[in-house]
C-alpha cells in the first residue's frame, strides 16, 4: 500500500515537473518572439563610383554624382541624385560636347523582407530628372551636293573645325529604377541600380540634334535612354525604429 502511494506521488511529482518545464519553455519562446529588432532611420549619402571610374579611364568623359536617400517608413525612401557631366560624342562626321548639371528626385520602395536587424534593399522606384547644359558642335564634315541628281552626295575630307556653342539648354525626363543595396559594414552600403529613361523635353542646339544630355546619358532616336550606377553610401542614423 505504501509502495502504491509512493508510486502515485512520484507520478504526480513528475507530471507537475514536466508541466512546469513546458510552461517555462513556452514562456521563453514567447519572450524570444517578442524581441523587437530596430534599424536606423536617417540620411544616407554617398557617391556614384561608376562615374568616378569612367572619368579615370575614358578621357572623353568627366563626371561626378552625389546620391542620397531618407527613410520615411519601413518600406519607403525619398531619394535624389545630383551631379555634373561633360561628354564628348564622336560620330562619323561630327564631334560634339554636352556639359552641364542635373538633379533627379523621386522615391524607392523596398521589396525585400529583412531578417532580424538586417537593413538591405531590393527596390523599385521612380525619378523626375532635370538638366541645364551647354552643347557645342566641335567640328563637322558637311555633306555636299552639286544639285545634279546623277551626282551623289559626298563628304569633303577636310572637316569644319569652328566650334559652335549654345548655352542654357534644358532636358526633363522620367525614370523607372530597379536596384539593390547591401550593408557591408555597420551603416556602410554598397549599391547597384539600373534605370530606363523617357524624355519629356530635350532641347536641341540650333541646327544640330542633342546626342547626349547630362544625367540622361545618350539620347536614342526614340527619346529614351538607359543608365546605371554603382554607389558607396553611409547612413547617418537619426533614430532607431
């Protein structure tokens, strides 16, 4: 009888211990689940490394670009780029130079679900761009015709080297952007993005079509263009959320 009583008491004790241990495990799991991982909200600013590299290797190009964004919610960022470019364009019978400043303003939406306290991005976005630039026709080889339909148009071997410059030209366009940003060290980011551009206004030099607009890049016949950048940026966190 005592043995049975002891056995029953032992079983009750073991059951009680098991239930308590399970409750402790559940509470620990719940406490882990309620941990909130915060990330920095603030101004992220840096440079476009691709333009610096192109300026070094391509003597017909000079440019720099400052990039920045500001996080306004868990997904949305206000973004902008401002820069200066000078590009010499070589065609079969012309050489021209576009030089000026530009700014692009818009927003990015982060589609990536970060783990824990990670702060990476895979984003889509849009920009509105404006450029003010000068355009110079450096030299050209005119096409010559005698007026005789039996004599084809020809180009003299000696080009005209008198530069013709027009200042204060403007360009405006829309951009659709896709890119990534990865935090390599604390608050330091490497990024890459590509963009498709649609021109709304691109002013031409008198008698000559604009072939390159700062911030827009090469102007295709369809008034569209493409761009890319490779950025190094640093986040200045104002608050953690």
